């Protein structure tokens, strides 16, 4: 045995120096250095905007931004519709305002025109009305909503208070307004006798034309007259005879010369008479003076008046050709 070889030599063990063995690592696997964590406070915006409010609302309430935009647009649409002139509420308000304005203007115009037409002082204040004889003046009487007593009263006032020039004719026509938006309409023959509640025979009324002429002749006072036109002479003649029983009671109040109360004049009969070589039917007063008379100037014209001078003037004017009127 070799002396240098120790006995009972066991396995060789490396004698450590108290240093742990270094684990070999790859260059690529070198550990990253950890940086210290620093808490950063959230930024606080100094200006509140719609964007920040929307973002906060989305975070807190989990509301869809699209839904918010739609809701906001809906609010704007509602406000626009309410403020728009085309909205139903505003259309109604605007329409009512316009109607009230127009009604006010029409009412003011109506009463202004009515005031002018009822004065009867200046012939230039009213438009001339076309008639079938020459007249120098036109005067309107508004009888809207009036009964026959009121019509008689208004007619009497105009007949007595007018002051036309001597030997001139005044055309007095009656008007009626259906409503405040309508223009006054001139009464025709049938409407006049209807408002007067006349007992004129139906055969006579049917034979009369729609136009008539009522007025006064300025001669020895204001002498009233009524001219009727007929298209059926035979029926007109028979009808006038039948109407004689009630004519004075209905026509004299219109003429403004009706006796007060129930007069015996209404019970008197018409008689045949001759005036200016004209055959007439006449009703006289208690002094046997003409009170009411009527005359067929021709087969189309009936004149009702109160005296001979007026009858003569009307016959003369009716003889003037229409082209000269």
C-alpha cells in the first residue's frame, strides 16, 4: 500500500467555504429591477363641461352616452315644437288673435258706415243706389232685428226729419245685416212685406218684382210714396183691390202719417177718383181730403202716394227713358 494514500478514504466531498453556489443564469434572463410604486392623485378639472358630466354619468350610473344624447335631443325637440309657430298650441293662439283683430276692424267699420248712412244729411256720405227713376238723394235705414213697429218708427223719423231741396226725390231704402261679418243687404219686396207682417194677398205678392222704390217728394212738406213693379198685370189689379181692406193700416204707418190708435179711417173704403185726368183709387180723411191713393201708371208700374202733386211728379219721372237716368 502506498503510504501517501490515506486509509479508509471515502468519497470525495467538496469542502464548502460557507458560500452558496452561484446559480448560473442566461444573459437574457436577468431579472428586471422593480421600480417603487408612486400613487398619483387624480386630476381635477377646473372647468365643468358637458363632456365631463357625461363621462361621470356614464361611470357612476352606467348610462349609455348614446341614450343621453337621444334624451337631450328629445328635450330640445319638445322645446322647439312648443316654441315653433307651427305647433298646434301656437297655431290656435295665432288664429284666435287674427280672428279677434279682424272682428274688431269689421265691427269698427260697420258702426262707422252705419253712422254715416243713418244721418241722411249729406247725400255724398252714402253710395248712390240705382233706381228705375231719377232721385237726388239716397238714405239707408238699418232694420236688422227689428219688428214692424220698430220699422214704422224708424221710417217715420226719417220721413219727418229729412230736409231735402224743394221738388226733389229722396230714395229711402231698407238694409238688413245677417251677421257682423256680412255686408248690409238691401231688402227686396217680399222681405219688406214679410217684416211688416203684411196681409198683402199672395196673388199680388207673387206678381210683384223684387225691386221697389220707397221715398219722399219734397213739396209742401215731405210727401211719401211707394212704387211697385209687376210682371202680371191682371193678378196685380185683382190683388190691389183685395188689399184695400188692409192697405191703409199697413202703409200709412210706413209713410209716417198713421193716425194714433185704432182709427175709423182704417174702416173707410177706397173710391174711384180722377186726379190730373188719371183714374185712381183713393182713400180720403174725415175732411174728404186725399189720404192715400194708388194708380197703375202702366201694366208694369203701381204708384202709391198721398197727394196729387207727388203723383204728377212721379208720372213725369217714370216717363223719362232709363238711358237718361
